[in-house]
């Protein structure tokens, strides 16, 4: 089967290239955790393209699962990229309330 025009236009970026070879986030982030950007618009051009896309997507609180879906990246990659941004102070993580057992 020949690749479609759409396949030819979309560059293939391997997940480990997006994360700089990191395979696990620095801390665990639940898929339902909400992420909102704290980055100034002037800072965005200095970031990696994937980090820019996350910051632009998260002007309103957005679940990590939704980030993965919207950017068409694996959930594990989304978690790593969000953790990187949080460590740099460019996004805020809003953890869901824990359920008492």
C-alpha cells in the first residue's frame, strides 16, 4: 500500500527524540491531572516545538490524556514533556482531588 499524501506531509518523529531519550517522567502524573500554561508568549519561541504546542494548548486547564490526544503523541511522551515543562516552571499541574477510602 502506497503512503497517502497526508502520510508524506507529516514528518515522522520518534517518541524518544521528543523526550531527549528520557523514558520516564521525573514524577508520576495521573492522566486526569490538569495542565495550564504559565509561560509568557515571548518565551515560547525559545522552547522545543513539542513544548510550544503543549503551552499553546494549555491556556485553559487541559488533562494530560487530552494533550496526548490533541498532539497525537503517546501518553507516556505527553507525561514526560509536561513534567519537563513543570520542572522549568512553564506549566502548572492541577492534581485531581484524591478519593478517601
